[in-house]
């Protein structure tokens, strides 16, 4: 249970924004595959650039080789000697250049040390100065004997013509000119030969790039979506404490294992929380039952103490009352004898002496003879009334009333009314309350008399409280405060006791919880909230009966008690 609570608290303490700060796994996977794709594209681009570089290098090597061959041929085969060259040799050099042009399909120019054109595929340029090398590459080559590349710019060829200059070296190893060879066509041929390879490399790189992206997205989707679903469920469980949710298990890999483990954990937490809640409810129920039992015992003890007190007071009153009541009979007899003697004396002595007549007039003998009989009779009636009250008190407070027996319920109701008689009388702040008895012919009913008397006491006391409060607030006519007590036998071998009043009634909100323990609408100090709860328990549990309330606000309240005439053997 401690682990469950800790897990929920830790999980709930994770703020949603904290998850958003870190990069998601899907983003990491897509980013990784994008990086791989870019790396593949970069490798492809490098491969293409390298292929182009190789093609260019091969073209340069081939052009340089051709230029070297041409230069060698010019210096040896043509017997090139710039210082002693005749017109026939010049023509031969020009023809040789034209022949090479036809064979190689490349422009060839031969210049001397002053960059004067000695032979050219364009004959009109012979004798002119070659000045298309902007950086003076020809002069540098003739100076150091190194082959050089340069680009000839012209209006006819805005992209430029690729040229290669090779020194003309005589037999004496002296540089006496240069051969300029166009190698654009060689370069184009090399590129054309390398183009299929470049295309294959490019398409392969592009395919790898697209494939890496697709595979990355697929893998990211297959991993990130289940993980996101598990994460969403975990957040909903921790934030909303909804342990009925389940993470979807869509794969059989580690993600599916994680979802299954989370589902098991959620179910375990739910079981532990349910057990905790159930135990809390059981403990609360036990506590409520204990408090209710404790207060019921206190109430019962109060009733028992009240019964003992009433029984003791009744016993103390009963002894002198019996003595007085018994002597009144003798006093009445003696008084009658004395009255007979006085009447006889008056008959024989109608004219008494003057002194005696004055005494008779002073004591008003005629009134005394008439009123004395009335006084003795009223004293006898008073002692009878006192004896009846004492008997009712003793019947209400009998200590053996806790036993199960068949009793007259009317006697219990009357005894209860007698106890509450002082509250039914009129007072300065409240008029009297009229009790209307509609008793039916009830047989003796098997019950716990003491407990039923407690129920009658609670219901009648509540009715009196309501009527007193109603009259004080002038919500009821002060001359019509009434309580009706009706008893009858029902068709199913049960008896019904109805106690009704014409007070202010009970609202529906109060009626719904009026039998709950510790619920009361009375001010603090005037009610414990246990009267109706204990009464309901006595009727329903102890006597297997029913207790209902019918109330309309502004019209009054009616409590109906139904109990069997004969209790089942198992209930005794």
C-alpha cells in the first residue's frame, strides 16, 4: 500500500511541461535517420565530385600526353629550328598542325619564345601574338618548362576554352617555344564516359536518402506511436487517478512488454486502492457503529437511571400516599359518626344555650357540615389520583421491562404521556398541546416494552418540540396544536402505531437523512441526533418491523410503526 501511494504521488508530481522539454523519441529517431540520409547524400555528392575530379585528371593526363607527343614530333620529326627555319619548313609545320587537327579534332597552336604564332589551326592567326593567356601562363611555362592549364576567354566562347601549354624543348634541352593544345573535347569525352557512373552514384545516393527517410519514419512510427500511447495512458492515470484505463498492446517487442507491465501495475494499484478504500469504509463503519452503540448505551443507561430514579421516587411517594388513602376511609367513617351525633344533639336540643349558639354561629356549623363531606371526598379522589400516577410511574420504569414479553402497548403509550404531561400543559410562551387518542382493539404484543417505551418517548418528545417551536414562531394556530395517536391491527398479523402532529413538517432534504446517526436539526445542546436513529434500529432490528415517515412542509408529520404481534422464535 505504501508503494502504491508513493508510485501515484511520484507519477502525479511529473509536470506535463517537463516531458515537452526533452526531445521525443520519435524526433530523435527521425533526426537520426535524417542525419544518416544527409550523410549518405554527402557521400554521394563527394563521390560525384570525385568522379568528376578523376575524369578531369584523366582528361588532363591525356591532353598532356598528346601535347607532349605533338611537341616531340615538332622538335624531332619536323626538324623544328626557330632560328634557321625556312619558308618550306614553316609550311611543313603548318601542314603538320592541320593534319594533327584533323586527326585529333583539337585546336593546336605553336608559338615561339615571343609568343608569336608559328602554326595554328586557323591559318589567319599565323604571325600574330598569342595573348589569350591572361595570367601569362605561356611565358611562365617557357621560363620553367612546366606544363600549365589555363582558360581562354572570348566572345564566341563565354564559358571559356580549356587550353594546355607544353614547352618545346630542343635537342640542346632548351625551351624555344610552346605548343598550346585545346583539351575541352578531351574533358568532355572523359566526363561523358564518367557520366553513367556519376548518374548511378547520384541515383544510388538519392535512393539511399529516400529509403533512409522512409525506413526512419516507419521505424519511428512503429516505436514512437506505441510508446506515446503508453505515455498518454500513464499521464491520464496519474493526473486524473483513473485506474480503469489500459495501455494498448499492439506489438510483441519491448514496447508491448512495457505496455503489458504498465497495465499490470495499473491493475495492481487499482486493487490496492480498492482494498484501502474498502478497509477505510469498514473502519469508518466500525467507528460509526461503535459511536452509535456507545451513545445508545449511554441513552439506555440514562433511561435505566431514570427508571430507577422514578421507581425510587414512586416507592417513596407510594408509602405515605397509601397511609393517607387508607386513613381517609376511617376519617370519613369517623366524620360521618360525628355528624350523626351533631344532628342528634340538634334534634334533642333545638334551643342551645346562648354561649353554645354563639360558638355554632362563629364556626358556621351548617356550612362546615356541608363542606366537610366534600373535602373528604376530594381528598379521597386526590389520593386515588396520586396512587394512579405512582402506579403509572412504576409501570413505566419497571426494571424487568428489558425482557421480551407480551404487553399492552396502550399502557406504554399512556405511561409515556404521563411522563410528558408537564410539557403538554399550557405555558406563558406556549399554549397547551391536545393529545387525541384513537386506540383500536389491540391484542397483547410480544416485544421489549422498555425499548418500545423509549421509541414512544423519542417520537412524542420530538412532536412536542416541533409544536412548541411552531407556536413560538406563529407558524401554527396557537389554539390548534395537536398530537394524534392511532393504533390498529393490520391484515398481516401486525399492529400499527401512528404518532402524528400538525407542526411545520419536515423538508425533503431533511427527510432523506433523518434516520442517519448523529443527524439533527436542533440547536447545539438540545439534540444528539440519535433519537430517531436508535428508534429506527429498535423497531427494524429488535422487533423486525418497519418505521416510516410521511411529512408535508406546512401541514405536519406522521410517523408509522409496524411490528408483528408475535415475534418469530429466532428473534427472541
